């Protein structure tokens, strides 16, 4: 039997910076080939920690304290660092949150885009240039020649994000980790970028972990969803099940709050304080269970 593409089992982590505060608490999830899974939760829920663990780029101040993280059945936590490096940027790639800081301001788009193609795909010379043009066309950038000669500051945020999406799909990865890829963009551009993400994913059959605050985004682009609160999985399932038949009171409250639940005053109905009390009580329950 082939193992799932990603299998996270009872993964726990804590923050050294915050005196050993748990950051992930027994998180489990699986991702099949070609599946798009939303990772949802408010700020500090642990979404980026999971994303970074998959890419093997956790900061030293976050320690894994238990559990397993497997990619095609191979344990990422104990994999030699050279192997992990080779896998990162080829089998697993990242679309970062902020297209502004993710690109080097001092280098042209072509120089940055072709770095990866040279290293991971071994392309050189005119083949390299031709592939860069093709990639920009695939993400629907007009005048790709001009864009390749440009520096990041000469392009809009949406254009920069298209370039980062092109770069992430370029090596033909099995998994793309997208960490809030549309948060920094304005609403109309967000919509275009979401459509582009979905089209690229479908065309390449790539699995995606899609980190977002927004259940509305999940409904548009994800097959399945895992909802986190303070590092704990609160609810998980297919998008249709979770959105149409939420089980946990927190999920129900988030759906009632509408897509902007994370922005105080902009949600339809704020999540009631009683639900946060319930969540905290549940966390205390897991902590007690996990204690020796
Ligand atoms: N570099 C770090 N070192 C130690 N602890 C960290 C570090 N970065 C984040 N943390 C802690 O880990 C927890 C989870 O952070 P994480 O970045 O995974 O949350 P998130 O769900 O991605 O939030 P956001 O929506 O704000 O991006 C937080 O409590 C945070 O304080
Ligand atoms: Mg984050």
C-alpha cells in the first residue's frame, strides 16, 4: 500500500522563546496526492509552525517534543539534513506570505527565477531563459520578457505573487505549501490569485497545504480542512462536511462570524467569550492527559 503523501501523527512542539509553551499539541493530519488541504486558525494557532516543519525550516526556538512527520512514508524529522535540503525546493516548495520580502530587491526577476531552475532542474543558457518565459506565461503574465528584466519594486504585489507561484510550481513539486499567499494583497487581486492557485494545482495535480485565516478562502479552494486553536486540532474533514455540518462550537461560531472573523469589528458576529472558555478548558484537559 502506498503511504499518503504527507502524514503528520501526534506532532507536538513547544516554544523555547516562550518558556516551553506548547505550540503544537498532538496534531495529526494526512494529505493524499493532489489534495488541497486548508490549515485554518487565528494568529498563533500554529499554522506556520506546521508549514515550516514540513519544509524543515523551523527556527531553533521551536522544538519538536513528540510525534512523527512523514513525506511519502519517510520520516522528515530524522532525515539527514542534506537529503532534506535536496527535497526542499524540489519535492516540497513554498509560496510565502509576503511577495514583497520574499524577493531580493537587488536582483532581476530572471536572476531569481532561474536560480531554482538551474539548481533543481539543471537547466542552462537559452533553455533556462525559454523555461522562465514559459513559466511566466503559465501564470498569465503578459510581456514576460520585460518582466524578467524587471526588479521586484517595478512590479505590483499581484505580479510578484504570480512570480512566486510560478517559482513554486516550476520544479514539478509533489507538495506546495502556501502560507497565507493572498493576505498581503487587496481583495480583487486576492480573487485572481486564488483562481490562479487552483488552476496551477489542477493542471499539475500538485497537493497543496493552504494556510489561511479565512474559511471563505477554504470554501473556494480547499478539498479538506484542518482547524487549529492554540496548536490543537479542533475539527478536520472535507470542506463540505466541515462548513455544512460543523461539529465543534468554535467552528460553528467561526462560520457565523463570516470570512472576516479574524478582524475585530468586521465579522458578522464575534466568537462568544463562552466558546473561548470552552476551548481553554479543553486545552487544559489535553495538557493534564499528556502530563506524566
Ligand atoms: N521563531 C519562534 N520562536 C519561538 N516561538 C515562536 C516563533 N514563531 C512563533 N512562535 C510561537 O509559536 C506559536 C505559533 O506560531 P505560528 O507562527 O505557527 O502561528 P500562526 O498560526 O502561523 O499565526 P499567524 O496567523 O499569526 O501567522 C505562537 O504562539 C508563537 O508565539
Ligand atoms: Mg503564520
